[in-house]
C-alpha cells in the first residue's frame, strides 16, 4: 500500500511540475535548446566561361623601301706645295750590327762507367779427353760397409795439373778421405781462365763412395 501511494504521489507531482513549466515557459525554452538547428548549404555554380572572341590577325609591318642615293660629283684635286727640305739636313745612316756569336751547345757527357770484369771460367775435371780413372774403393772399407761423400779442394795450375790438395769435407772415414785425396792429385784438369787467359785456381772436387 505504501509503494502504491508513493507512485501515485510521484505521478501527481510530475503533472503539477509539468503544468507549472508550461505556464512559466520553461518547457518551450528547453525544446528550443534541444531541437537542433538545421544547416542550410547552397552550392554556388561557377560562372560559365566566356566564349573566346576571334581577334583579327595583326597587320604585317610595312617593309621600308630602299631610298636611292643621289651621286654627288667628286671634288676636284687641289695642288699642295711640297715643303722644301731644310739645308744641311743630316741623312740618317743605319749601321748594321754584327751577328751575335753562336753559343756552343753544352753537351753533357756522362763519365764512362767501370769496365766490365773479365769473364771467369772455372777449372773442370769432367772433360772426356782427360781419361781420369775412378777412385779406388778401399777393400777394408767395403768389408766394414763404409761409404760417404768427400769434397777435396785442389789447386789447379795453368798447365792443368793438381799442385796442392786438401780435404774440405770429410766422409767420416779416414780411409775414404785418403783414397779421394790421392786420386785427385793424379788427375788432369782443364785449367781455369780469366778473360780467356789460363790462371791457377782452387777448385772443389766431390767424390762419392757408394757400395753397390
């Protein structure tokens, strides 16, 4: 019952407020505020292009006609007296200058370099005509299995004979070294030459002892 009374009282109060608003003009103002204003837009059409008027062609400029010049008579020549030369006027004499002495061109000559050293030819023991025999292999060295390479330094004279000999590189076995030394002292050689002239030179002779 209380709820119904409250609802009925609310409805009555709403109607009373509505009547009072109509009388005072508040409802009309609210309507005016709430109703949106209409936006009017108008499209303005651009003006139509003016029709191009045909212009008459520009007149051509007049070409000026060449004027004829009237030929005037040439003036008559007038005789002018020549000035008299001054007395005792010295005549200019040009004396020819002697020609300038010719300058000798300086020729730069480089100093001569040192002469080339004469050609050196080392001695040789491999020529076939020498007929040098192979060194003998010591019998005891064969039994002991000794082998190696010996390099003997030999002084070879201008006649192709060995003048001195020494062991340069040992094979490690004295018997092999002595066999090589005695062999190269008996060989003949092609002597060394310097500038085509025979000359005494030291020469290394290698000898290999290899068991077959």
